[in-house]
């Protein structure tokens, strides 16, 4: 390993989000966010594996967008792997997104197979005349038994209510903030992170296309954004998108998406 790569790996060990053991997932490194003068020098997701093919070395641009609104989004009801379609507003949002994406001339779109993402991808693809490939690893985090429920959070243990016969359940906020916490029959945040990052890196490395669309979920977008910032915010609005650039070895976020700008301050980025 080069000295530079070793330095990146060591920084990763010191500054990794949630204090987890990055040695378990060595293909990604975390660098501190530069808060000076709206710096675009965010971290890079580094792939240390040998690069041997032309396609892996191609400069590529990945446009990761979130699906349009669903009725469950409107109600703040937990979806996870439930297959909930777009509502009328979500369809309109997807059409607006398609107008923004069309000038980019996407070569291909990879999509979560869940209908809210696939519907969004089809609307964007129709505008761009683009092929769609589904990828299970782009699905939302599975929330197991919490799906189809309204999930409220509390800091008071006496108010926790996990009666699944009720529409509303109440969880400890500290549990949901724990990256290793997994609901029964569901995934932890770290489970989601590992599969989503691996899926996006695999697409970047192995696709033969230059301009790539990825239709995914809020959780997947949150995972990606968390690699480029050192603050706890990571949300993306319905039908919002970010652009990541692949240089043959790493993914970088080199532009602030428009919806991200309200979170910037003169000193960098505001937290929650």
C-alpha cells in the first residue's frame, strides 16, 4: 500500500462516523469535511482494489436520485421493503425530475426494484430514452416488524411502546441512532450502509457507461451523503438528486446539490 493510501486508511480509523471499525469494510475511507469557504473538497470513497480494465478507469458521473412521494411518505409511515407506489404528487415530482435530468443524457439507470423507485426511474428513462436495470442492493433499509407502522421516538424509557397490534409504536431515540440496532426481521443502519456502498461502487467500477442514473431511497441517499460530511444530517427530499464523480479509483462529491444549499453556513454546514 502506498504511503498516501496508508495515511487515508489511518485517518479513516480515527474519524469514522459512529466510531465503527472500518477495518471490517476496508474499501471505503473517511476524511474530515473541510468547513472553510464552502469547500467542495469533501471526502472520497476510496477503492483500494486493483484496477485493470478500461471501464474501471473511465471517468463516470453517477446521478443518484430519490423516488417521488408516496402516501406513506406523506403520513410519515415506515415503508422499508414494503412495495408502496408513488402518489399523484410523487408522479408530478418524478416528471419534474425528468426535465432536470434530460439534458444530462443518461446512458443507463440502475434502480431499486421497489415500485416507488422503479416508477420514478421509468418516468426519468422515458424522458431520456434510457434502459433500466434493477438491483436489489439499492433497496431501502428493511425495518422488519416496524414496517407499516407510525414510528415515534422518545428519550423517556417509560414511554416506549412496542405493541405491534397498534398503528403507532414508540421507540427509544438512542436505539434508532445506534448504527448496529436492527428491528426484528430487519436490518441495522450498518447493514444498509455496507450493501448500498458496495452496490454503488460496483456500478461505478463495472458499468461501461459514462452518465449513470441510480434510482434509490432516502436511506441509500443518507448513507452516501454520510460518507461526504461529518455532521449528522443526511436526508434528501423526494425526487432530489446528487451527482458523484468516479475517477477510476474513487467516488467524489464535487458539487453541492441545490436542495443542499440551505444547510450551508459561512463556516460550512449546519448540523441538525
